[in-house]
């Protein structure tokens, strides 16, 4: 028996629940949710995840005749988000055009992709930073090209990739943040398993150019598991994202495949946590009975050990070594997760 419940995130507050419900509810119940939320919080001191939902909240409430001064504040946040996202997509278009000219395949992920594809307009979804995925074989080339375009990297750009890295952060003169990734997950996940995301990617237009985005079922999976167990933030915005994906592309989602992926990728724990939160907040089943049944599947010993290691109070040398081991296993491990000690010891030098 597990000694305690395995939770990737903490529990949402009542205010967070009501905010999320008010932001997505398609009936006049949204007004009641919003009114209750308004009594629970000070809009000037919201946590960052709640603040990111304000544009969506405004758009959802704007369909009703509500005469309340607080809506003026929400409208201001929405308008600012719309303007900021316009600037982001302008710079994004320029980067994607340069990547295309340099024959660097790219895949738009996370905030910008979700905003573009699953929200009714670009003012509804805040983009904290925009993220582009490239193949590991093109990562150094892409970083060098970004530097020539005036983007400054957070760390020096080397001639080859560090085995322990999966992302490079860039900023420009407009103080925009770009995350260039060559792995989808924080855990440096296996390139072999990640190829399936590229194989099913779909082409979309961004401004005057084109790029690829995840297939809706891959998009939903990515939203559900986030950064695996290493993302401690309660997924308030990602829950809204999942709700939108299911609204717009439910026909594209295969529940059986979603469950299989969670098992294959060893992300059943965050997947189960996400489904539980989704159903408790929205009070509806997540897709179908197959996915619902996945909530009772046993968590593998690998995921349990990884969770206990990540949530250990100790940050001793042994604990840090364990963490590196789990990252190594996710990236290089065979399906049965046997250890190649030579490769593992090599990663410790990085």
C-alpha cells in the first residue's frame, strides 16, 4: 500500500475552481461562479495562474449583459493580452520564416500553438513565452540563427548540445521570451518515443508563413502531462486548454490511445492527477469510460520511485544522483529501463 497519495500538484483553492468554472461555463451559471469568485479574491493580488485566465473570463462573461465595474478591469486585461499577442506573433512569423529558409523543420508548441488553434481569438489566451520545437540535429543551427537575428541566449551557445539540456531560453530587445526546445518534455524524453509527435504533426499558417503543430490528440496528451512530475504548479490554465481542445476536436481524440500513451511514456501519474482535477472542477467525465478507468490503473514502480525522489525533502548528493538517474532512464533507457552504466556515468559529467 502506498504510504501517501501521489500528487503531482497541490489542491486548487475554492477561488481557483470558481474562476475556472466561470471562464468556461457556457450557460448563465458562469455569472454565479464569477460572482462567488469575486467575493473570494482581490483581483489586484491574484496568483499568476489565476491572472492568466482573466482574458478568457472576460470573453466568456461579455456575452451577458452585466453592468459591473470589475468587468472594466477584465476588459483591460483582455485588450492588453490581444495587443501583446499580436507583437508575439509578429516576431514568431519572422523566426519561422528564417527557419524555413534555413531548412530547419519547426513545430510550434504550448501557449502560442494553443492560442492560435483552440481559442476564438488571440486575446483570450495569455502567452507567457512562445516555444518552438526543433529536432536535436538542428538545435545548434537554430540557436546560431536566432543569435544572428538579435535574440540573446541565456547561456553560451556551444558547438554541440549538452546531454543534460533540452531547451535554450532567448530574449530580444522587446523583452520577449522565446524557448527553443529540442525535446518536448522537461525530463529530456527519449527521441525515439518523441518521433511519433513529429510524424503526426499538422501544418498551419502563422502570419505569412507555415509551421507545424501537434495533432489534437497529441496536443491534449501534452497538455495533460505538462512537464511530468517536475512541474509543481497546479495546472489551472492547462485545464482550460484541455477543455477547449475537447470542445473543438473531440472527434479527433482516441481515449484508448491516450491511456496507452500515458503508460508507454511513463506519465500515468500526472495523467491520472490531471483527469481527477478536470472531472472534479468541471463535473463532467473526461472523454469516455476508458479514460475514466485509467484512473484506477496502478502506477509503475519506476514512476513511484521517481515521484518519491523528486518530492524528497533532502537535496543530498545521493538525492541529486537519483534525479539524474531518472532523467537518464527517460532519455536513454530501454523499454524495460535497464541501465547502461557507461552512458549514465557520461551524463554525470555534463
